[in-house]
């Protein structure tokens, strides 16, 4: 079904009945209590998709292996033809607000697999209606949205998951067990890198000129909460990551994957505050993210863990006829023959007082370096629970049915995404900023820099 007359009743009901959500506290109970539908472990869930093309296709097909897919929503019907073909019994929508209003009592859970700027408005509305949500990484487009979704998930008691699928892997847990077991001693420095961007237009300083809009894309709904601009293929369907209004650049794209093992094993969620500053950036402008950047996060002690600096590197640029990739300096004593990360394309390493450990893009294959240090090393016995079959989608679905918590639910993914998005605030401003992780305020700048303006009809209570 396609209803072009946008119905805002459900969306406004969700937002206007919400008690004020400040960045400084927990969500207040909604006077109109919504209790999520209870399912037995043997009963299939009714699942819907907001975003059914591209990554959204893979996400909803994963859910379809064990559950009923009852609705598909996408603003670009060119991109979701395969989903429509493979899931012919699912109702079809262009506007998720219409879908939720018309089928709210028939939907238990849904995937949100859209450009970053749409994540929070869609997930917030769904959760306020008592729906369980799986939201692609990065969880949100802004710092304020990340805290809003974390608080709303707790308020509504729904099961949530961010789509950083590496968090379901054994490698992240093996790294934690190695570091916590003292394999490299106290960690004081970590380095995380990516070869992104792999899309065009990052570093472009001006908006693109209007172009002919494809017939099957609803551009007004694609823009959603972002400031209006005419269609251009440089924005959709792929290169939106480069543009500040829609994505988060290389950091927004990959940090929720590559930085996740570092975030977890160093217990950064426990930091009372942290600072972030730009070390280097190339191609800074007001429209898109820079072609390359290095930023430094500095965290105080967390329990028995000492203060630690975490460096992020992204991007590449041409120089003397060759492409130069922004990478950390190879640690002393680690030979060039020793692979760091995943063939140096993506990865991280941690430097402790007694050694160095590296791992790949999704936290896989944690190992001591140089390579000979692994010959006589025995990894600790597992102490952290593993995700069965390392299946991120199924972990979420099982949690809904069993009344448990998924591995990357919003109590974890919310603060993690706050940290990622706070890095992008610094990239945009060029300032060194300090984030109060408890109170949810910027200590040396106005708090409103952590949010943004929303187009009428797509507002959030932040």
C-alpha cells in the first residue's frame, strides 16, 4: 500500500505524549503506558522493515528465516524490488509513519536500515508504540539522539539491538578476556583505523545542483528530518555518508565496528567524562566530512584501569602519484612483515605496559604481536557468555522471545554511539571538547551543539 497523504497522527501522538527527556537524566514514564506484546519462544514474531533495499534487504531476510515479515517500508522502490519479490505477502509502504499507524497492532518488532539521519525518528516512534527495534549502525546521527534512544528503550522496556554485527562474535570477547587477564598489562594507548571513505564526494565543499529525480523515489520522505535540498544522485542511494546532513563520514560508518572491541575491553562506558580533539584533518568544509582525519579521545581512569588515549585514523589522499592512507605509526619492535588489523585496511591495536595486541575489523582474530609472542601464549578460558552461532539478528530475536537482553542493546550501543558522534562534533568544529558522560553535557561549549534542527513533521523531543 502507498498512502501519499502523509498521516502524522501516530507520529505526533508518540512525540507529544512523551515527558520531557533531558540529556541529564533517565526518561520519565509515559502516562499512556504501552506494554510490548509477549511472545513465547516457539511463536513467530511479526516483523517489519523500515528500509528494505541495500543493507535493509539483508537485515530483513535474516529475520525472515525464523519470523513472519508483515510489512516493508522504503522511500526508494527501485532499491527494494528484490525484497518485494522475495516477500510478496508483506504490505508495502513509502512512509513508516503510515505503516506504524495502520499496522501498529500487527507488528511486534522492526528493522531500521536507512541513512543515519532517519534512524532516530523512526526508532523513537516505533519504541513509543511498544515495538522492539534493531537499528543499523551508527545508532543515531547525533549525540542527543543516542541518549534519547537509550532512555526511551529503558522507559518502554523493549528489546533493542544496534547493527554492529561484530559484537556478536567470539573475537570481541576473546580480546576482553586477554586484556582483563593481563596479557599486555595496563593499557595506556589504543589506535583504530579504516581505509574509508570508499564513496565519492567526501571533502566536497558545496551542495550539488538539482538533478532529475527518478520516478520511483519519494525524495521528500528520503530527506525526512534533514534540511530540504533538491535531489542529486550524489546523495542517494549510496554517497549520503559523505554529507553532514545525512551521514557521519568514515567515523560514523566504521567506528561502531572497528572501535567496538576497544570500547568494550577498556570499559570506556564507565568513564565519567572524556575529551576529544583533532590531531589532523584534510578537506575540512561545511557540507561534507573531510577526506582524512585523525582524532584523539582521552579517557580518565576507570576502576583499576589507568587513563588511556584512543586514536582514530581515517581517509586517504593522492600524493606524488600514489594514494596515501592515514595510518598509525607502526609500534616499535613490530616488523613490517607482521600484519596489523585486517591486512592494514581496517583494525586496531592496543599498547600495554607489557605488550601489544591487535585485532581485525569486526574484532576477529585478537593476537599478540610480534607474531612469535603468540607461539607460547594460551588464551584464557572463556568467562564471557558467547552468542550462539555468532548471529547478531537472531540474538535480538531470541532476546525478544526469551525476555532477555541482546548483546548490543541500547544501554551499551547508546553511550558507544554518543562517543562516536561526539568525535564527529569535534571534526566539524575543530575544537577540543569535553563530554560529561554522566550528566550528558558538553563542559566547554553550549549543550545544544549535540543536537540539530528537525524539519517540520519529523521533530524529536530533544
